C-alpha cells in the first residue's frame, strides 16, 4: 500500500480487484461507486487534538455525505480537491479547488483555486457553500480539470454563489511542508504519535500491527500516519513495537524530507528506478539535511509536493538537480 499526497491509500500489484473492492465496500470505504473518484477531501490531520483554531472533523463527514448526495457532482473531474483547514494553513498549500480556512472558531475564509476569495462564511454554511461552488464548476467547465484552469473560474464561481468579494487578508500558512513527527500531546492530555513511512509505503505486516492498536489513524497529505488518542504507556509501547517495523518517529530522519514518484519499473515513462536510487542516497547519507526534495523519473514530476522543493529529475543520460 502506498500513501498519496492527497491522503489516500493506493493498492499496488492487486491480482483480484473484485475481491479487494468487496472488502473495501464491507469496510464502508466505498460508500458511493458513482462518486468515488470525486470524494477528494483534505482536512487538517491534527484538528481537534493538537493546535488549530477550531475542530473541522465533523465537517469532513458532513461534506462527504453532501457530495455523494448530489448526482450531478459525479461529473466532477477526478483531480478536483476539497480542503477543510482548521486555521493553521497546512492543507491549503496543495492548492485545493474548493476549501475553507478557519479565521476563528465560527468564521471561515472561502478558498477558491488555492487562493483567498475574500468571502467569509459562517461554519453552518461551509458544506452548502463548498457543494454549490463545485456544482457551479460542473456547469461552467468544458475540458478543464481544475478550477484554476477555467477562465476567470474563481470569480465566476464566487458570483454564482451570490457572495460578495471582500478584501483578502493574510491567512496563516504552514511554515514547513513536513509532517508532524513523534510524540504530540493532545489538548485532552492524551498522546498522538506522528510516524513517517519511507517512500510512503505501508506493508501488510505493519498495517496489521497498526490495526491492533485499535485507535484512530489518520493518513496525512505528507505520506505519513498519525495514531491518535493514546494513553502515555500505550504510546510508549506503540513506538517500541512499530519503529522496528518501519514507522519512523525520528524527527531527524532524512525520509521526512525525501519523496519520489513510482519510477521504473512501475511507470513506463520513467528513465530510472528512482525509488531504489533515492533509498541508496538515504542509506549513504547523500541527502542534504533541511532540504525538501522529490525524485522524479521524468519531467512530469508526479507526486511532487507543493512548496519549495529540490527537484531531482531522471533523464536519458542521468539525473538533473534544480
């Protein structure tokens, strides 16, 4: 299993897709076959537990239910991205098409195509406004995949919502595009553990041990996991058991700042086995400390995180660093 930059889990090398689909449906992970490709919702992973201006967790479920209850939204492009930011700015960096960012406990800035629209809405209206914005995009678009590709897209959507564009203000922006790692004390005194996976890969054995912890697990947009609501003694045991299995709790690990696309042999467009090359670079301490970097097998740079990133791109004759 591989974690994606949209907080999804991708299953690789599946031999029986029907059986996998059945098991996922039984686990209630496929509530709407018609809308499965458009249920792309990012939310601040630590919301309601550590930091943030407000708790957006209930909005996640409400938005998901609203999306699948509108048949016309099945026509949204599969790349459409929604985001619910609790004020810290951590899920705005990927440039979501339709999002909100808390400015206080009850008021949210409406974010369109990754930018503050200037409009402010009450928490009670968040889900309705995001759904209506997405419906307008379906109406306006022809071949565009993202709202930013639509001519005057944000302005047209805002007008369709009947919202007045105010003066955009400076919103908090996550200062570092890195995951929460290690021991984090929750507001209720319990513990959240943030763990990184090398190359975002989660194998079956580690997944089984994670399931045995029997606590909420959140997949982050940084290809990492957070294990929540732990008592201190349980958290200590989780670290001692899961670290040897590959879940990295060390905030100084080079894997926190290094990522890669699928590369060869999984992608026919790739010029190199970038994952093997990156792993070798990490093992031989060739990774520059403090520098976020992404290794790509071709110029498409799939999976590249947002923000200031060092690009290591494979070509026909070797790698180019930029």
